[in-house]
């Protein structure tokens, strides 16, 4: 495949790089396509690879499947010979991106974010080509900026431009505080593009303001050519609806163990499967179309399609062998014991008494009824009877299935 990619003409390259991109409006897409084409032509003529960047904020220790969507785009640029910067937002993280949030985010220290970022590079190289990746940290140029320099940057924007943003507009109309430092997030990210002298910035649709309004504007103001925005759609989290995000807890971390990763994918709602195939797998468009058709026609069981998805995702991060093993384990646990694949779930962040779990799941009306069920021998954890009324389940015992009576199941997942 890589050989074919090198043979692509400019039109094919533009189509390849723009495939699946989403700008929310057709005109912006056309403009970005035009600018990308011009840059690719220039790069072919001068022999200078394009400088492409993606920034990720280490507010927690995990990269997740959502991050792999823009990372995969970066990888495509690498396949075409361009240079990519994986920017660790060591300074931006201390504030936190307000783009997709309706509340002010707690500030973190540089020490905290550097500790979170410890394994970021290693995780990123599961998708990116290490030979063609530069790793940078944005505190190296953002921390030394002086107040005077900051004012010059800020003078390129109006307060109205910021207040027009959805997240700020909502807070403004509700009378919720919008702290002044939150406006600086977009400025900082915009300045990253200036410091890196980028040709292209990749990001999800939540980044349109940071990349287009802030980044392009600052580059122009400081005498650079504005970067081309390559915007990818957002992957929903395990709830199937809201953007997968490390701060919402609906994410699938890319360094999860194979069995846990397989199990989390199996817990996705059926209707998001096509989007997952499109955004996180290595499947080609015609393979994805065949899956969509099979789902619509009901010619394949959705569970089997989900198992294929889970196998592919585990294979990407852990290899084919681990994917096969995870699947075999899943089948042993869920199919041979004739457990349903769809069941309510609960993430166990701390140890919890079995009786409380039974009541919380709605399997018993009261604690005394739950205790009675335990006493009668009607409760089991992974097929092992639970006999002690005071039994607690610890997060280390998950993933596991709690069975109550003959037909009530609760899947317990690690946090
Ligand atoms: P936070 O909730 O702290 O903002 P995050 O999960 O959104 O965290 P970021 O570091 O803010 O992660 O995002 C880095 C890049 O990855 C951005 O370009 C963002 O658009 C993209 N990204 C994050 N989540 C997703 C997702 N679910 N689907 C596609 N792209 C995503
Ligand atoms: Mg974010």
C-alpha cells in the first residue's frame, strides 16, 4: 500500500488527505482543499516536506481512541513523506481547552501535566511513524512570553469573536462565569502554530475556532502564511452519543489490556459501529460500505459485526495474536456461559458491597431483599456463588459479570 501512496498524483493526494474531513460547511471545505492543493504542489516543486501538527493536552495519562482519529490523518501525511509534529500541550493543559466544555476547568501545574505526559509519546507511536515525528512541548515557547508580547497577540481579536463561541455564549447568557484566562487558550494554541511555523494543523471539529480563527489569524498577523486546517469528525464515546473525551470518562484508552479493550468495544451501542469502522479501523471505504449494508439488511448479526470491530481495534494496538486471544476469552466468558452480550454496565471506581450493587442496578427493591437473594444462593460473580452478605467487589476483580437470579446480569467494568 505504501508504494501506491507514493505514486499518487496531487489530485489523488488531496482526495486521500481530505477523505472523511468535516468542516461543517461546504465552502470552508472547498477553500481548505484549494489551499492544501497549493501547498502540496509547492512542496513537490521545492522538495520540502510540509510541516503538519497535532496537539494533545496531557490532562490525564491516557490517549484514547478519539485521539487516534486525527493521529491517523497525521499518519497519512507521513506516508506521503511529510514531517509531523506531535505537540504535547504541556502549557495549554494547565488551563484546559474550553472548546467543548460548558464549565471552567480546574487548572493543573506543569509538574502534574508533565507526569501525565510520561508515556504519551510511546502511546502515540502506536499510530504515528517515529521516524517522521517530532515531539515538542509548548511550555518551551509559551512560558517565556512577556506580558507585552501577550498583549500584542491579544490585540488581534475582539471580545465579540470569543463571546460568539457556542460554549462561551451559553455561559454568558446563563450568567455563569467566563474567566479571562479561558480566552487565552485559543491564543496559546494559535501561537503554537506560529512557533512551529506549520503548514497544516489537524484536529477534531471542536478545534475549528482554535485552528481557523486563532491559529490562521495569528500566523497572518505575524507575517506567516496561514496554516491549512484539516478537520476530522469526532468519535463518540462508549455511551454512543457524546464525544469521546478523557475528561468525561467515556473513553477507551489505547493502552488498555487486550481483553479490557475488547470488552469495552463490545459494550458500544450497535448504531455507532459504522462510525467506529470509519474513524478508527484500517478498513477501506468499500469494506465499510459492505458492513453498513449487512447491518441495514440484517444479513449479519450485529453482535458478530461488533466482534469483528473489537478484534480489529485490539489488533491495531496489540497485534493479531492478542486480538484472537481476547476474542476467545470473551467467547468463553460471555457465550459459553450463555450470558447475553447486551447487559447493563457499571464502572467500578472503588470497592462496593454486593448488596448495594444489586439495589443500585434495580435487581432488588431494598437492601434486605438483596441480602435475602444472597442468602438464598441466587447471586454469583463470574459463576462463583456469592454467599457472604457483606461481600464487597473490588475494582481489581473487574471486568466481571454479576448474576442475580436466573436472568439479571450486570457487567462490572474497570474505571
Ligand atoms: P479534554 O476533554 O481534556 O479536552 P480530549 O479528550 O478532548 O480532552 P484533547 O487533548 O483536548 O483531548 O484533544 C486533542 C486532539 O484530539 C484535538 O484535535 C481533538 O479535536 C482531538 N480529539 C479529542 N477527542 C476526540 C474524539 N473523540 N474524536 C476525534 N478527535 C478527538
Ligand atoms: Mg479537548
